C-alpha cells in the first residue's frame, strides 16, 4: 500500500450494490434477463445481535439473493418481517438502490472513526464467525446508504 500521509478511507473497497425489491422472484427474473445472475442465497452464518437504530431487532427477516456483476456483488433484498431499514426504504422510496457495501478489515475500528466524524449507525449485526456489518446514515445527500462489511474469517 502506498503511503500518502492520508488515512485510507473505509470506502476504498467497493464490494456490493444492494437493491431493495418488493417481489424477489420477479426481481430475479428481471435481472437475469438483463444478464445479471444466476442468483443464489447468501452463504455463511446468519447475523446475530442485529440492531436497528441502536435497538435489538431479532424479528427482522429479509429474503436475500446475490449474484456477481463483474467484480461487484449484486444483492437483492426483500423485506419479509420486522422493522428494518430495508422495509423503511421500501415504504418511503419504493424499489431501488439502497446501499453500497464496502469491505473493511476491522469493522469496530472503522465504525468508531465514522461515529467520531458525525455519522450514525442505523443498522448493524455480527456473525458468529467474526464478521459483521454496519449501515450508516449517509443517505442525506445522494440518497444512498453506505454499508461497511467485515467478512467472517472463514470467507477471507
């Protein structure tokens, strides 16, 4: 890594584009007709300690399917139940791009830095294998939430 005297941004490694949909089956067919796919279920351990606006959210249930689109993961998310930021997005905006996901090596460190800069975590979760995610309130300008993701150690 080249040293520039500047701290590396946690948004340097684009990993994922997240799209909220009303009907997963319809969305999969649509995107596969465009040449994106095939889609598969998200692999790996399910999130634990899920929080939405800082409060425990064990009732959140999302249907998630992913496909590779070049070097980026294309994620379709259909809110099923519970009060999630994805359900909130669908109700306010309808279907569309909800977030960009970025890979980081140390989720807790990056979240702490971003909180210091005035950003707020709106949803988060951990996995039993050492991974996790945090959605940030970056949608005020541009309408896109940024998610930072630490992959479980088994996926690296």
